[in-house]
């Protein structure tokens, strides 16, 4: 049996990324219900909001689901207390030291996966006792590692240093890409962008339609003095590029970024002044789909690609 499916109790080794402003209970429960693993994105939720989404997700599906927690989250103690008290059994952590919370979670019977952008941090994650690793290449949307290593290079590098179950992420949104990741050593995939654009995603319709009309090269990895972030081309991204090209300091960039810029763009649909985050692979998709349609296509195209290679 596939190791990812075995660990998380799912039918297909497909995990939905816990994306800010996209990954509410409707998306997570739909992915879990379709045989994958849905994740609630705690990074854009106050503790009381996460509690509501956990309970609604549990009411909507009897299949396993989890929570994605950025470790730099300001109210993380409350978030972790809610996860444990609500008996959530799966947590994906990112953007921080996995040693900080992995032991706590595992002591409460939680399966833990950690997102890394390098083989160096994969080793640290294994040392911390995680159950699985997500290796995310810099094609991914949102916050990225500073290494700027592509998924094609990252997966075999991580597999070389770790025997843990491995999920490939970044630039993956098709069954063919799933097969490629498997060939490189991954046991499964984590998909963000394609699920972010589904009908069940909590992102604003303006954001979804904007991203469904992107061309190659319409995203950039910027804000490297703060936290490298892949942004969609719009007025805000142009302002960030201009500031960085003139050598703006980290503090100047923080002022430009302001507060709730991502919420304004992704959740409220401000396409000019909002911070729009999506992966490079968005340019492959042109049609709004349901989660069921996405999952069916992923599995069918994976099987067809595998069959072609075995002929």
C-alpha cells in the first residue's frame, strides 16, 4: 500500500495544500470526501475561526482531514490547544522549526508532516520526529524557501537524505506531474494552486478568474528581504518590483505590504491593490472546476500516463 495513504488513512496520495484564504471547511471536506486529504489553512484564521472550521469540516465528512499551521503564526499556542482539544489527528507544519511543536503533537496522537524547501531542512525534520516530509519547490504559490530550488531538483535531493514518506509540492497540478514526482522518489503529492481555483475554495471569484487567465511568466518570486513570496502580476506586484529594484529596505517593504494585503486580494477580490498569491502552474488551467472533477482528472490522467510508460 502507498505509504502516504497508509499514514493518513486516505484512498489517494493527494494532499490539498492548506492555503491562506482558500482552504476553509468546504474545500477541505470536499477533497477528503473525494479520497484525498483536505487541510484547513490555519494561517488566515483566528483561533475561534479555526475551531468553527474544524467542527464544520467534521460534520461535512467522516473521512480524515488535517490542519496546516505556519509555525510563525502569532497565536500558535491557542491554535495548537484547539487542535489537541478537538482531537484533530493530522497536522502539516511549515515556516519554522519543526522541533518546536512536533513532540507536543505526537504526544497527543497527531500525525505530523513538515514542509521544507531544502534537503538540509528535510534532515532537521526527520530528526524532529515528523511522520512525513513535504518537499516544496519554488514554483509554488505563496511563501517559498530562500533556496529557489525547483521541484524537479528538490525531490531527488530530499529522497537521497531521508527515507521518510515524501510528498512533492510546487508546480504539481496534473496526473502526469504526479507520476513524474513518483519517478523522482515521492510517495505522493501536495497540490495547492489547482485546488485554490476550485468552486469549493473560499477565495474570491475575482481572484479565481484572474488566475484562470494567467500566462506563463505572470507570477514573480518577490519580497525576498522579508519572506520570499510568489505574487501574481498586478498593480501591487508592480509596486513591490519597483521598490525592490531601487533597493528598498526590509522596513520600507513592510510599510508597502501593510496589513491584510493578502486578505484584500485573495479573499476580498481586490485585483489591483491586493496581494495575489498563486503557483506558476496556474497558467495551465482555464476552467473553474469542482473538487470532484479535479480529483477524477488527476487519478485518470495519472493512470493513463503510467499505462503509456509501461507499454
